C-alpha cells in the first residue's frame, strides 16, 4: 500500500510543481512567493494523498464503500484545502 501511495504522490506532485513556474510568471510572483507556493502544494498533495489512502484502506471491505468514503473524507479534507 505504501508503494501505491508513493506512486500516486509522485505522479500528482511532479506535474503540480512543474506547472508552478508558469503560474508564477502569470501571476507576477517573486521567487520567495513561488517557494512558499511550492511548499504548500507539496505539503497539501502529501496530506490529501495520505488521507485518501488511509480512508480507502478503512473502507475497502465495506459494501457501500463509496458513500462511507465520502462521509469520512469530506470533513477531514476541508481543513487541508
């Protein structure tokens, strides 16, 4: 399960961080501001991917896993967003 999380995190965070310099140029951000955005994107992507992995593990054996997954993950992901 750790390998799945690491693969998901790498494939989500690398495109986000690759697009960040272009977004920084469009919004006229300084290098320091882009660094803060990069750290925030990296930390947020890591937190959301860990949260979704844990909740998926908790609900994997349930019949109505989709509904339970949504009910568990929504209140936990709002503070991260």
